[in-house]
C-alpha cells in the first residue's frame, strides 16, 4: 500500500493543473485528417429554407431591415 496521498482538488493550483496538462498533451495527439475535397460549383443547386425559418430570419433586424 502506498503512503502517497493525492492532494484534494481544492489544494491543486491553476499553475499545477496547467503544468499537468502540458505534460499530458503529447499523449493526446489527434490523427491528421485528409483535406476535404472541394465541391464543384455545378453540383451546388441551392438551399431550401422552410417558410417558418425564413420568417424568423426576416424578422431579425440584423438580416431583414
């Protein structure tokens, strides 16, 4: 049995927490994702907006006035 007692959460300072995170960061490397393939403009046919959503946007002063 270990005699090491972990400090309570309230005893850990922000600096200690940031240091712990910095040491762990290399272990959390995310795999690289391939770049998305651009869509040809000829494949974009428009957007359909439900009437209720169009009324909502039209009523917002940032968009409709």
